[in-house]
C-alpha cells in the first residue's frame, strides 16, 4: 500500500507539527505522546509491512490528526484553504494573461490607414522578446541544475510572497473567530514551509506553473486579437528599416523562421514570397499608395504562425513540464527531518503504565520481547555528545547515559566545546576531516541562559563542516545543581530556544529537553 502525497498534505503536516511545537509543558508532551500512540494503533498498525516507510507512517498520522480535527468540529484546514487560494490564483493569472495579451494587441493594431503596421515591430515585441526571456529562463535553470543550486530565488520569492499575502488575507477573514494559537498557526505555516530548504524545489514548480499559465494565456490573447483584427478590419502590413536590408535577405530570414511550419503549410501561406516582400517594403517618402493590397496582407499568416511557434508552443511545453515536475517532486520528497524521526519514534514506542499494578505495554498484542525490540529500535541510536566547557567536568558518564536513555539514545563519545575560540576551530577542523561525519550530534546547552550569538555562530559553523542532511540536535539542560547538570528545563526557556532554533531554517536541526526528571 503506497501513500499518495499532495501539496495540501504537506501544508497540513507542517501545520500540525507547528501546533505541537507550542505545547511544551510535561503534561502537554505526555498528551501528545498518548495521542500519537492512539493514532498509530487505530490508523497505521494493521499495515505492519509499512512500519519502516516514513511516507506511509506520516501519511497515516496525518489522516488521524485530520480525523480528530473533523471530530472536534475545527472546520477547514490550511491545506485545503491554500489549495482553494491557488486555484483562484491560477484563474487570476489566466484572466490577467489574456487581458494583457488583448490589451497589447489592441495597442499595437492602432491602424489609421495612412501607414502600414511594421512587421518588425510585431516580431520584436511579441516574438523575439519572448524568445529572449525564454532563453534566459532555460539557461538559468540549466546552470543551476548543473551546479545543483536551488531554483531561481527571485522568481520563487515573488510568487510565493503573493501566495502568502493572499493566504493571510483569506485566513483573517474566514477565521476571525478562531482561537489565537490556531489562527497564528494558519498565518505562520506558509512562511515556515517557504523557509525550509527541503521544500524549495517542491514549491518552485507550482509557482513556475503559474507564470507559464500567464504566458500561455498572454499568447492566446495576443493571437486572438490578431485574428480578430485581421478578420474584421482591413489591416496592412509592411516592413522598413534604416539599415538597407535587401528583399532577398528578408526573404531568406523569414524562410528560416518559417521552417517549423512551412513543411506542412503549402503555397504562399507559410511566409510571403520574394515578390510580396518586395511589394510590401515601406519607403517613407513614397507613402503607401503605390503598394498593392495583396502584398500588404501577405504577412499576417506568417505573424500568426510565428507567434504560435515561438511564443505559445514553448510555453505550453513548459506548462506541461511544470505539471510533470510538480507531480514528481511530491513523489521524491524525503521525510527524514529530525522532527519527523521523533514523531515516528514516539508513535511506535509503546507507552508503559505507571499505576500500582505491574508495568504493562499499552497494547495486549505487543507483549513479546521480539516485538518490543523491533518497535523501540528506531528510537535508539548512538550520538556524539558535545558538552559545554563550563559543565564538562561535572557531567558524569552515568548521568549522561541515564539522561539520554529517556530519549532513546546512547552516547558514543563526549566532546568538549566552547572552551575558547582556537579549541572550537580545531574541533570543527577535525570534524570536517572525519570519515564518520554522519553520526548524529547532540549539542548540550544550558537553557537558563539565552541563545547567544556565539552559540548560534558555532551551530552555523558546525553545519558547514557536516553534510546538509546530518542531524544536529540541541539538547537543553536546566541550571546545574550540586547533584547533577541534567536538571529540568522550564517551559519559558524552552520556548525561547525553540523560536531561535526554528528561525535558522535548518530542517535537520532540532531541539529537545535532556534531563533526569
């Protein structure tokens, strides 16, 4: 059984995760664990052959969360709202493209009857300019694809910002009666998704599709007004230039341009003949009265074919490519962020009862040691622990192992950091040269102290020497006392750190509490 993801699913997934991040008290965290465990049992567990598939597990969790929202009467979710806004945005771009195409055509076809319209002006404004923009766009995409860079940031940002503004406007109007936390979650979610690097390619193609839809409709509008004017009015076309091009040179030029369609369009329709080109040349001092009507109207089929071939057709192709890429990008998305790893581990780890009777697993069918080991193995991993210099000597190996056991981890080794600048530089250099840079790193930090600039810079530098997908976890501890450094972290301090870490926009950087109580 495969899970099919849609864009609305990604948005709703990030929305629900964002809501859970705001719940940081021990009671709320326990409620989240119990809720996720129930979702796993009710919606996912029966398909046990997919228990290692993150896409399937998260899709099942999302289905459960949506079901809970519907049961609680919460109404529309941001995924559906965004989908509706995007549909209206497509309609808006289509109407805008057709309107501008018609408007540009009406402006060009202002024919007074005293002077023919210059075909070079038509080609330059509506064919060659589009070709130039198209070549620049394709060249940019090719260069960035070769260098494995993200899509063009300006193009993406402009349309994404428009979508976010429309989303904010619609959510304020539709959800003014909603609670502040939910409403702010609606308003923040697209900004969060936009900031995450893993979604840059995923979200680029819908924005790219909008622009191609606009270009297609612009060409349709321009073609429609061209045919309308030719059909309903007596239009005259000619050519002139200060540079003394010969009619023979113009004939060869239009013949080359007409190669894509001249093979199936017979007669003199594909492009004007040499005699028609000679007869439609505009000489300023002579006027137009000596020009034959047949020569003056011979250009319009060529102009329409040129607009279709070099303006409309490439944009239709790009529109279809954007649709295919949009679908493929959803199929290729990897849910390997730290926040999703913790969510899945929490779902699959049985909850032990702490009542007076002996501890039991919360599901009667999962009592064998083999099953328990299988379920909990995903949550347990070896980590390299970085300990601040001022608590390193007080951090006993026993306390460290006991604290990490609550998060399903075991320390591979400990590393002292924040001793001085030179020591940190040497540490980063050693990590950069290490052959085992994919080992998860847990950086301990004292939550009672605010996240200062030096620490944020160190995290930035740490990411630079590690692979982009290597997990970095910030483990918060409270203010050390005489017995241990692993004291509880209060909710206010945790929220401050969480906001700061989230603002860095690193999907593989996470934050958690590390403590003995």
